[in-house]
C-alpha cells in the first residue's frame, strides 16, 4: 500500500512549498488523516458511548502506547499518553516529592514553557533553580567532544542539594545532541540520585531515542513534530523509580484503576498521569504516521539521512558570504541554525529573513535565544530543497548587499 511510496508524496503540506519547519510541526501524511477519519467513523457506527465501542477504543490506545513504548525501549506500563511535550514534562514533575531547599538544575537551552513550569514549581515549593550552561560548549566544540565537556560542566554545577536535572536530548536551538545516558549514569552516583527530566521534543522521530528514554526518569515528547502525527497527542516514558513515588497531579478517571474507589486506586503504571476523555482518532493517526516513517528505514537509517541533508545545508552555508552557522561542525542531526550578516558584519533581522523566504514559499523559523534562523531537514526533505534554500539565501544576501 501507500507505505511503499516515499512518504513525502503522501504529504499535501509539502506540495507547492519548500518546508523546513519539522521541529515546529511535521506535515501529516494523507493516510494518517484518513486513518483518523476512519476511526471517527467507526466510533460513530459502533455508537460513541456503547459497550460495543470500548474494545475498539482500547485497541487504538493500546496500539499507539505499544508503538511509542517500543521506540522508547521501555515496557508499555512506563508510557503515559499525553497531549504534548509540555504536559509530559510537567504532570510527573509536579507529582514528585519535593522538599524546601531542593535544587533544580536546568540546561541553558531549555524551552521557555518547561523553564517557566520549573520556576513556578520552585516558587511554590521553596526550591532553588540553577543553570547548567551548555550553549557555549555546543557552539565551539565537536559533537564527539561534547559528551566529556557536558559531563565536566555538570560536575561543576551539581551540589549536594541537586534534586532534578532538566536537559533536552536534541537541543532545539543549536541542534546538538546531549549525552543523556552518560548524564543519567553520573546522577546515579550522586548522593540524592537526582531525577533526570528530558525534553524530547526534537529527538523523538528524528534520532534513535531508546538509549536515552529508557534511562531518563521523565522522557517527554510529542507526536506532532518529527513523528509527523496529528497535533494533540504525545507521550512520556517514566522510570520505574518515579512510578513508585510520584503522585498524579491532574487527576481524572483515566488515572484510576477503579472509578468507584477513587483516590485509593490510582494506576500503579504510567497511566496514573493520564487524565480523562481525549481524542481517540489521534491515536490512529499517530500510529499510521509512525508506520509510514518506519517504512522509510530504521531510526538509525533515518537519523543518518537527516544528518546527510543537514551536512549539505551546513556546508552550503559555510560557502555563503555573510552566513554563520551556530555550530562550527556539521550538525549531528536534522536541525541547522544560522545567522546572516551584512558586509560590515552586522546581523540581519531574522524575522525579515523568515518573511522574505516565506514569500518565496520557503518555510524556516527564527528563534529568540540565541537570535537565529533554524531550518530542519527530515527524511522527507530532498537535496533539491536544500539547494533551493541555499539559492534563495544567496539571492537575499546579494539583493541586500
Ligand atoms: C524543545 C521544545 N520543548 C517543548 C516544546 C513545546 O512543545 P509542545 O507544544 O508539544 O508542548 C517545543 C516546541 O517547539 C520544543 O521545541
């Protein structure tokens, strides 16, 4: 069936434009949209609240939970379905047993939503927030050197009160990969054994995640970015030790083993962080997108392909007068961040560049910290698209010279 065709041909969003915003939202393949419509139809045909529909709904949920758990290298009991990355980070985080004076150590490239949630948690529970600086390390070192350097930085930042470390797996700004497994190992040796929360917004679907997801305490992701699923469904892989002590925060009937006995019967597994009614057809859509991506190659093969395309873009940018990449080495995955400068070295307005490219049907985005442009390449990207972006950037630079 359609899985035999290159998945890009199944994505209406890629027709008639040149798309590089996979880190913002991935395009939805038509078969995934059709799977959602079919699921909705079946629910209506069986009857939306009938004994007949429950096994069907259960089957959709079980299938997507199993698929996501397999990608994470964990059993399905460790996988909670959520709405997005942020709720996957925040729901278990707020359920942990905090004590006044505990320290939260946050990487300096974390997403504002997750940072805000940690800051508010700290304010309410009298915790301290400190920063693990990794941005500079990423910009001036090779990916290979990064592991040891991040671990050194971690060593300097840890204190006897550190209770949590927050670090993205694939940084959304520089596109660097953080050594999550090594960080987890180091934290195990700390007297507090701090929790490790990993924001997997950019890693899930773009690089292999099982090694990191299976050792983090909270590994939170969404289906709507690199997995090319619908918006509104994500997941979080939770560690066994977290499941033993974390209390559900946003509580509803899906957190419960038995609806009738309420709080005494929270699920022992990750479902204690699920809440209530949600949109079941999204599960069918995401399962379909994951199958379509799997048909393009293993996670390792797809990562390799993204890396090749990112390498082409990164090298093209080195040759482009006035372009500066954030990384001084080819990117380790599919995110390529850069700035454009005029002849006197002054940085060009990033919003203006995004708009100008958008008018030409080329879609990249800008970021605030640092102020830069970001283009993402996925398995659906072609070399011709990368070259088209490079040509458009060259033309912009020449026009503005
Ligand atoms: C690194 C990172 N974390 C979190 C988010 C927020 O994702 P969501 O809207 O799925 O919670 C994003 C979205 O761009 C992101 O890039």
